[in-house]
C-alpha cells in the first residue's frame, strides 16, 4: 500500500472520492472518519519513517478509529515498510 500517495490525495479529494480511494487500499473508513482524520494530515512527518509514529499522534487516530482499527492500520504500515 502506498501510504504517501494516499495521504497526499486525502488533502485534495472530496469525501466521496476519498471513501472510494480508501476502499481501494483496503481501508474501511466512513465519510465521518475521513472528515475527522483530515486535520491530522498536517501533523504527519516523513521523519516518522525513521523515528516511528509518536504516541500522541496515535492517540488522536485512536479517538477516531478506535484502538483495534488503529493498531491494524499501524501493523499494515509497518509490514509495508519491510
């Protein structure tokens, strides 16, 4: 999964377009979740590839997606990097 592309596209696309795109990536987001996650995009740093995702950011995502789905998303991200 190309998370960089997905993140960049989230900023440009409509909610409905993002819903379709996220499903194409195997992510089951709702429109409301997409709306809540969008503001967090500005906090994402490419440095996290080396340092890992900060716990404070993970907590914000967990508030939107819940712990189980957030953990799955992070696991998918870590597996993609291998």
